[in-house]
C-alpha cells in the first residue's frame, strides 16, 4: 500500500533501501501470521474427548488460513516486484 501511495518516494530509493523496507514489511507479515495461526495451533493442544474429529477440523482451518496467508503474501511480493521495476 505504501509503495502505491508513495510511489514517487520509492522511485528515489536505491535497491538496498527497497529491499530493506521489504524485509521489515515481511517481518510484520510474519508476526501477523503467527498471531492468526497461533490461535489454531494452541487450540490443537487443548484436551477434548473426541480429539480426532476436533484435530481434523482444526487442521483444516489451519490449512485454509495458511493458504490464504500465503496467497496474500505472494500478492504483496509480486506488487513489490512490479513497483520496483517501474
């Protein structure tokens, strides 16, 4: 979002500065992913009577959220590459 809004500022930056900003953004993304997926991972370790069904449901939810997060991160990556080529 910042690359689009402030495209004139990002064009003035060197490749190293763009890469550093991407790494810092990636660090934020990883923290956000950990926050959202960590809830499902913690729920998996809670004791439940019918654990096999519950684990399957949590594993499916975890997989869906992980897939959506990967799609969002790859979209961020391709937008960054496209904007850095401009």
